[in-house]
């Protein structure tokens, strides 16, 4: 069946063959390709009588050659580009001359698809020559019949005002199973960032692009200059090397793991059909219809994924990953269950006819329809969607035997990023010994037994992309069309926006202050000396030495400590049993979870469960809820049983209910309702893309439904419950069973128009088969009907005039139901044939295909549909949504709901979910058309800042385009905003606008592919793994499984992460400031002589062995337990001010550091009685280490065993290392009581005042967490 989709033209929509998409493509992709021409007819199946399948036109080479040339020899000819082009132009010359003699189509296998560049002059002028020149100048592909290329029938279907430029990137021609004429990238997966040779240069460059690292590198290198040397160069290189080593190790481990995954994927083996003549097994091969052998039989060989090439034919089985982008050529069922079940289903209806035995191919596989099967794929690794997707082989190739697959020639669009679109064409090379009958060609007419041109369009329904997985129990043969870097998966992979947390921005601003402080302190000490030379050192040399001495002020290890802390926070989140399934995908911003001020949420699947259940149907005069399901079922049984017993007239004729005869008003009314309900249920059972799959589980056959939308599954399940079951579906037909009876309905699928987010509707054209109605008269068979369902916004202009649609859809929306409008239209055979011809011509277009197809459907089908009814599907609220939203609102977070649903549905969900608090007024702004109305709405809302805003997509678009700043300034002040009928682009635009305008942290949460752009635009993106798949989850920074997990993620993990990182940063800076204060006191006491107090390994040990573990253990601290954090959302609200790491707290820590450093060094000099020497160093350094350990212990709110181990363990390590510090200490003095009491006195004077001030401050103004703890 044709499976091409239509989409509403959009002025901004670009062809998928975008030039921007091809920036990374091979140069060979831009070269001139040759391709066969296509004629009017295509996609025809083999004649049922078993006769050979001919092409209507004759290859022009056969007119000038006495003996036919074998196709594989002709196609593989690679003697050179000039020779090839000569042959092509020669064919073109003869073809155009033939056209001038009234030929209307050509099937020349070697005529060029694109004629670009300089061409050889033709020997004679013709009408086709001018046409060829026009094609050559525009670089357009040639397809379809000549009237189309000359601007024929399809011109009237082009949308007025459509300005889409034709894609100038040429399509590629692929010779299936043969050597290609162009070179393509190897099929190698490479996600590694580095090569063995580029790893060190690139990583080192990245590391030293940071100011801190380059600053400390210069400090270390300064120690190679004698005049600047103050210690061992190793004591400066070691800390820097440690920091860089940690970063490089992390990069190396990540890249090694990526390489391992790449190697596994590249080494995976696949079965490939080989048509190499050296591999021929039997020359006596017969074709699929018993003809004279002429095609070589392929053999199966094994290739690794990295060795696959464009044109290779893969044999793929169930649960196998596709290694490249492919076109499905042939699909065969392998499970006995599906074949036996299908035969059983068909046997119910085919008692009057004897079923023929399918003819097996060389592999013993059936080649007719009975042996074919649909291919289902899983795309969750590509686009995140978990539902199986149906992929079909072209009818042109499905019934070919394997030996004839290398007759196929594919014309595919140039590689693009869009995974949801594909355009191409497929054709078969003509059999080499077909006789030529000029009378048939000149007449331009063919009877029913005439051969048909073997070409057909290709769409996304025929393609499967790399990294998708074959889900169905079938054997699928597929041709590789894109490999390696040109696959959809590779082109769609792009680096996401690098997100930097707010805390890091704040720390960067504080470190700038520290840099200024370092320079100021250095210059001040030299200035106090009067810029005079000191110890034979010039003043500028002294400044440089001081900069080296005070380099500890700048916290070199701060970034490493914070990065390690973020890793710990991520582990805490992922291992939290209260939010199972949570995944941290971006480890750089966990602190931002504690600073959220705006929450932008999707509705469907986020606030609601996305578990659909059809709750109500309305047929114009009466509605039926679930409570009346039995009544609906009785109407269905009565309607179809009566139709069957009456010969099927009512069922097939679909006579209007008002025209049905009856004996009385009451009887007529009930009969009318019964017919309307029956017709609506039948339409619902037919108009969908659901496929039933049967699997054997525990010895029982279980039927499951596969579809891309949970709405459709809900509708099909409803029709089954009321008595009309979908028992079978394949590419040609649908079989419905009426209840438990033997009554069945079979329809032939003629065309399907899948749902798209642009069209917002789905349609199907079916032809009823009267043979499958019991007692159906033959004169009613083959009726053709078009069914369509869609959103009320688009369907209201498609269905015929009525007086109840708008009112009933609004009523259902107020009940929180998702509405669909269902309509139908009867088509005559002549009308359908005319539509089919135009639609197929449009589907053959490689440029603007979607627009042309949508125009044809709109002109022929989507006018004056009979309105059958409206359905209302309920989407239940997520678990604990109401208390979660209430907690978020109490935490001071302003919540916006952005949805594509209707105004009434959005309002209902907002109220029922407690997004809008009780008593709050909702001001509705809809259908704004002009600037005056928008101005009035803004003026009204300025006086209503305490109420909520509900705005539709049309009005929102006007506001964002004309009143961008006034609107966002007003909207961010409102407690809640509800935007409905909102497009994905608008969602992302709102997120970006709020972030840029307010400079606050915003969080976006969603579950579907339409939420990805919004999630990526947010400071913190959260994806929910839901019914719509994992696309949002994969694109998000954090992935959760339920909406109510968000509260714990923010209130517990986000709050803890921010407060812990803030405290960690304060202590790291305090550790550098206090030792610099000691150095300042030492320099002043030594008459401003720039000498180091703690040098070499003492300096290194202080920042690493003696203080690092206790300071880092603060990442385990917490001020309140989890219950209080969730019970009092006000604790979260105070984090918005950033008091934990504000300028006020920073300068408080600076004063504490200066005080403690001055006390430690000053008292040490006084008590020891000297300003330098081993005794002074031993006292002051010991006091410095103990001071830091006690400061950490005093600041801890909730003790953890690891904290105790770190503090006690560090003290033990320091004590054990004292005997090894003989170069710096006087060990004989250290073991005396005098040394001990002096160290104790210094620590007491340093710590007690600080602790006392902190105690008084907490008593006078206790922090919030102490209030709730009691």
C-alpha cells in the first residue's frame, strides 16, 4: 500500500536536503551523478497470470545494439568518467530526438538524473533539447512524465506563496548489489574525541586555557629563574600536575570507553548478499515466474560493520541493530505463528476461492504476499520513542526473488539530519531480452496486459536508520544507502549547549576579587618599603616574588574539588531509592537544582500520565460515556448483524441516518442514533495506524497493539470493547471481526496519510471487499471511502457545515478530555483514480514533495467531509501531581504550563492539578489578531498581577513578535502562566526569553520529542521517561520517571548540592587566605623581605595531605533531614538569594582568615620569641593545620562517620609525619610541653572568638534550618 504522508505546507519549512545539513559531507557527494529516467506509471505489481513483467518503454541502447548487454556488465562499467558521460549524452541525444516524434515517456537506463555543467552539443535540435537546457540550468532532477517536468499538472497544486527553494544538493544514485560510481565514507562509527597523537596536545591546550592553570604554570616556571626562586620547583609543579592529571585521567577514561564501544559496533558481523560473478553457484537459475535464467544467484557472505559499503544488501534478523541507513527491499515472516494465524483469518473469508500455493524462491521462502511480512523497528536509541514503528518494502521489490535484487537502482536525497523525513525513488532495470514493439509505443496506449514501467517513490516508511533495531520476527533484506558520517544518526549528533552553573559564575567573580587582592597585597608590601631595593632586589622583582608567595590566595584546587563534589552529588541522586530510575546526564549543574525560580512544564505525559482511555463519544445529538458502553455495543451488534442479514446494504451504502425509513418517530430516532454510532465506531476501527501483533506467551497467543500514539491504541481498544475488533492488518488490508460472531469486514487499504504535528490529522482511503460480508450483494462491492480524524482546529474547516461541533468539543475540553473529530467521504472510482494519479505524481517529486502531496489531498479529499462524531480521550493526572505543584508554588517557584492542547483542556488540567491555587483568577487572552487588541490585553493584565494568565498560541505569537519585552516583563511577575496551542519552537523561545530577561535559573520539564528544544534551552532540563518515549529523557540534564520525583530532586538533592558546594568553596578559599595572612605577617616582621615562611613540601602538604580530606568531607554535611526539607518548602525559597555564597559571606570569610592568620603567626612569633627558624615554623604550621581541622569540625551540622574518619585520620597522619619534617622542624623542641601549650594557646585565641561571634549571631538571628529543627 502506498504509505506516503502529507503535511501542511509551512512557509518556514525547508527541504530536508538542506545545504546546511551537508556541511560535513564528502566532496564526492556534490559531483554529477547519472540516473535512469522515470515514466508515468510505477509501483505496479506483477501480473497475476504469471506473465513476465515488462517495461512500457524500450531501452534506447537496444535500438542501436544488435545483442543485448547484460545489466550487471553495463552498470559496473567504470572505464572512466568521460566514456561514461559520452554514453549518457549519446542516449540523451537519441531520447530527445525520439521525444520530438511524440514519445511521451522514456525508460532509458543510462540517461542522467541531473544534467549539470557543460554538455556536448547535440546533433540536432528538438523540443526535448530546450527542455533539457532548462533542466540543466536549474539543476533539477527529472522524474515522472515529461508533462510534469515541463510544468504540467502539478503546477496547479503548488501552494500560493510557497517560497521554498529547490535544494541544489544533488541526490545520489545507488546501484544495489553493485560497485558504485561515486565514493562514499566508510561505515565506521567513531565517537572518540581524541587520537593517540592528539590526546596530549588537545587536552593540555584545553586545561591551560583556564586562567587558574596558566597562572600556576607561570608561577611554577618562575622558579627556574634564580632571582625569583623561593623554593623547589617540584613543590609548585606537583600541585599543578595533580590537578591536571585528574582532569586528563578523566578525559582518557571517557575516551577509552568510547573507543571500546566504537570497536564493538564496528566489529559486529552482518550477512550480506554477494553478486560477484566469482561466487556464482548455478547458472541454471530460474526467475520468480519460471522464466529463462539470466540473473546470477547471490551467496551470503559475512562482513563486519566497518566493511559495509553503499549498495550492499543486508540480511537482518530479529533484535539486530542496523549498522547503516538502509532501504527495506524485502521482508519475509519467519515465525510459524504469524503465517498460520494469518491463514486462519483469511480462511474465514476465502471459502469460495481456492488459495494458491506461494511459489518459493531459491531460499525456500515464499515470494508472494502470503510470505511477506511487515517490518517493525525500535528507534529508542535514535529518537527516544519506545513504540515500534512500521517499515514497509516497496511493492516493486517485495516479490522479487533474491537473484533479481541487483536489478534495483535507488535515487536517494542527499544525506540530511532530519530522522523523520526521506524522499527518493526506486526503479528496476529492464530485463535484457524484451522485444520492442514500436506500434505500442507510438500509440501511447496500453491494454491491461501491457507491461508497466517499474519505478516507485520512496519515503520514510521504506527507510530505517542506523542504530535502530529490528523488532519483528522477520527476515529483512535491505540496501545500504548512507554509511558512516553520512548516516542520520551521525548527522543528528551534535554537541549540546555547554551549561555552566550559577555557582560557578559566582565563584568566578569571587576569584577575580582574590586576584585583585593578591596584586594589591603584593604592591602594598613593596610600597610600605618605599619601593626601595630590598636585599639587592629591585622593587618590581619584589612584587613578582610576592605574587608567587601569595599565589595560594587563588584556589588552584577549587575547580577539582568542585568537580569531584559534583560527581558525588550525581551518585547520591542516582542511588536514591526514593526516586528510582533517575539518571544524571549533565554532572556540571547539580547546584542549580537548588536555585530554580521558574518551572516550565509540558502537560501531556508530564502532569498527566499519557495513559489514554476513550471516555466519551458524541454523534451530534447524544453522547455516550463509558457507563453507556453496553448500549454502544448493542448498537454495533445490531447494526452489523442487521446489515449482514439484510445483505449488507446498510453497511456498505452508509445511507444517511435521516434518510432511513421507519414506522414512527421514536423508532426512527433510535434507528438514526444506532446507525450514527455504528458508522462512527466503524470509522474509528479503520482510521488509524495500529497494527496487532500476536506472540506466544506461556502457551497462549497474546495480541498486543503497536502504534506511535497512545491515543490510537486507546481508540482501537475501545472499538474492541464495544464489539468491533481489529483482528488483522497488513500493508494491503484490514480485517475487523464483529464481536464473537462470524461476521467479518475486510477492506483494502488504498492510501494512508499518517498523522504529523504539522497537519494535526490522519486519514485513510479504503475499498470495501464485498466478498467478506455474509450475504452482501455483488452490486455494492468495491465502494471507496475516505476517513479522516484530527484536531478540531483543522477539522472544523474540512467537515461540512454543522451547528454542534464547536460546542461539544468545548464541553469535552472543559471535562479535561482530548478531542478528535471524525469525518468521512465517499469517493467514486473516477474521482479516486484522478486523485491517485495526481498524488502519485506528487509523491515522485524530490523537491517540495510534502507540499505537493498536501495540496493534492486538500483539493481532492479534504472538502465537505460528512461529520460522524467526536471522541473524548482522558489522560489521567500523574501520581501526586497536586501536592507536588503546591509544594513548588510554596517554595516560591513560578510555574508555567506550555501545552499544545486546547484552551479549555489546559484550563481544566491547570485547575485540577492545583497549578492554579484555590481562589486565583485566570485571565484568558485568546485570538488576538492585531496590535491594538494586544495593547489592550497588556494594559488589562498590568493591573492583574496577582492572577494567572491563560494565553493561546496565536496570541502568544503576536506578543512575542510585536511586544516581546513588555509581555515578558509582565508575564514573569505573574504567579502562573498557561500557554496552550503552543508549538515546540514557541516553548523554546519562551524558555530562552525568560532566562535572558530575568537572569534567573529556569527549569524545563517534559516527556516528548516536542519538548526537546525547550529542555535544551533551559538552565536545567529535566526529561520524564514516558509513554511518548525517551527522546526528552535523552536530551535532558536529568532524567526522572515521575513528575513528583521533581520535588525531591529540587528540595533535597538540589538544596544539599548548593549548600555543600558553597561551604566547600568557602573553606578552600579560607585555606588559601589564612596561609597568605601568615605569610604577610612574616614578611612585615622580617622588614618586608620577600621570603617564604612555609616553603617546598610544607606548602604542598598543607593543601593536600593535611587539610584536603576533612574539607572535602563537607560534601556529606546536611543541615536538615529529608522529611523537613520536603515539609518546609520555605527552606528552598531562601536559596534564591544566594546567601550561602554571597559577597557578604565572602568578605566575612576574608576577615576571619585575616584574623586567624594574623593571630597564628603573630602569637607564634611572640611566644616563641623569634621571627624565623624551625621552632617558629613548627609552632605556627601545627597551629595552622589544627585550626583548619577544628574549623571544619565546628562548621559541621550533621556528623557522618566518614567525616570523623577524615578529621581524626588527618590528625594522625600529620602527627606521624612530623618526624620526617626534620628539614623544617626542630624535632627536639616539638616533643616538649612548651611546644604543646604554645600551639594550644594559639589555636584557642584563633578559634574561640570566631566561634563565639558565630554563636551570638545564630542566637540573635537563627537561620531557618535551626527554626524548623527546634
